[in-house]
C-alpha cells in the first residue's frame, strides 16, 4: 500500500500523542479495509467491540474513514487515468455510498449544527445484514437532507 511509507514519514514528525492517534487510525483502516469488513466504511457504523476492545476511539475511526476514503479516491483517479471507467466508478461509488449513509436516519448522532458526534455501533444496527435490511425497507433521509446529500455528491462527482 502506497500510504504506508508516507504514514511512517509523517508519524516521525509528530508529537507522541498525535503519532499514536495516526498509527491507530491507520491500523483501523488497514484492518477493516478488506473485502469482508470494508462495509463498516460504506455504511458508516463503528465496530464498537473492536474499537473499545483494542483501545481505539471513535475519533480514530473517523480518521480511518478519511484514510480509506482517500485510498478510494486515489484508486478512482488512477483507474480513470488508465481509461478504466468501470473500476474508477466502483471506487467512486464506495465513497458516494458512505456519503449517503452518513445522512441515513439513525446511522449517526449529530449536534444542533449537524456535526456528527457519535457513530452508531455496527452490532446494534444488526451488522451488515441488519444495515442492508434497514436500507432496503427504510425511507432514507428526508427530502431536504436528500437534497443536501445530492449537492455534496455532485461536488465529488464534478471533481472526479
């Protein structure tokens, strides 16, 4: 993975606490960004047992999500530059799915300004089968939120 050498160089310049946070975020990203577990990033839920059991925080999960999103973005652009639109779209679709699910009702807790304050636990949501069932049967975000998500997604697509 190309990110590893950059992470090592970056970590060497950080204070110890920031270095630990970054290493933890990268550990979460590398652990969960696998075919069988990447769904936690696609559907925006935190695997609380993993985070708590290994001493990881939700903040480190956020940074792991951003690391994975950057890797997906890089993969989308790289494939696009190789004229492999299908593979590029696959990577881009994962990013867009995460954006939608960040606004899916009951997926996260937000403060009065709309900032995410807490991710829901994947287990409490029924893990992947429960999340998929809820997405198929749920009505999704309210129309005003749907418009906001569509606008955000259109910005990402324009940059792609």
